[in-house]
């Protein structure tokens, strides 16, 4: 199996065999009133995936030990919405945090903070709005006015806009986790996106198929500093020295796909999140 052609032949046989056999519709262990997949020790979890020990939660992924959380990811959290709380957190809205927080709204990356609105990168802070410190009484006076204005504009209750993402959609795992959308559908929903094209190269890219099929016979001079086109899309990728050493150590053929396509290939063997 140290030759690429032999490995592909055996993988093809395995895939054909898997398609010809019956599989259980989901992987639930000790669950009650749950939907999604890969769940255990949970109750009343709606459309949750790769999670355990949830109660009264919905639309979570990679979560555990949480209750009353909705949309996002939750670890040791309760009463979160559109958030990614990690560690002893409660009452969070549209937030991503490290741990030890409560009563936070929008943005994130705060630590051991409480009663903050629209803040980011704070530590041990309370009663802040847009990273500005307020007194306790002034904070609770301003928040209802801000919420009322957000309700008038339709912003309240909505997650952060996709256009605020630092990355284009095609460079994230969204296409792997969820059903793939067309470029037009992504633009309608407000995602930053771009069509993936083959990168230009100064000279003709090297072909992995022209190298020895036995990985143990490939030298560093044949690999390092060169770009190889993916056999699926033509996107260029390279192979690092440690990557070559790893493949030779375990007698694994070198990949012929772009690195992101390899991740996608592994993930799509599981059910997509719906």
C-alpha cells in the first residue's frame, strides 16, 4: 500500500463495500427526544451534532455539558444564544468567549467579565458598552434604550452579519459542515465569497504522477520548493519536508489533492449538518 495506485484501488473497494451495506440512521446513545447525529447522554436536543450531556438545547455542534443553549457551540454553559461559550458561562447572546462570563451581549473574546454590551477583548470588566466603562446605574439605564433602537432597525435577535467575517466563505469549513450553497446563494445571504480559480504559476507545475509510485524512492529534491496541481481541481499545493518524512516513515503514498480538498473528503464521509 505504499504505492498510490494500489492504495486508491483498495480504498475504492472499501467505499463500494460500505455503500452496499446497511448503516444505522444515526448514532444516539442514552438520548431522549433528540434529533441530529452523534449524540449521547442528552435530552430534548434539537438538531445537535457531535455533542453529549445536553439538555433543552438546539442547533449546537461540538458541544457538551450545557443546557438551554441555542445555535452555536456550548461547553459548560447555560442560557446562550448565537454564541460559542467555553467554560462556566451563562446568559450570553451572540458571543464567543473563553470562560467565566455572564450577561454578555455581542462580540466576544472576553474573560471573567459580566454585564458587557458590544465589547471585545476585555478581561475582568463589568458594565461596559462598546469597550467603554460606565457606572452600574448608567449601564442599566442605557441598555434598554440601545435594545429598543436595535428592535426598531431589526438588528435585535439577529446574529452577527456574515459580511463581518474576516474570511471568505470558501476559505472556511462552512461548505464542509453544511449543505453547499451556490455562489449566487451565498451572495444573496451576505457572505463574503469568491470563486476558486487555479492559481497562476510562473512555470509549469510539477506533476506528482511523474514521480516514483513508491514513496520510499522519492527524494527531497523532487518535492521541496515545488507546486503540485490537485488532480481534482488544479489548485496548487506543496509538500513540506516533515510531511514527506511522515509519509515515508509510515509508507503512505503522497497526496494528489489540495490540502483543503483532503479535509473536505474526510468530513463528507460523515453526514452533513442540516
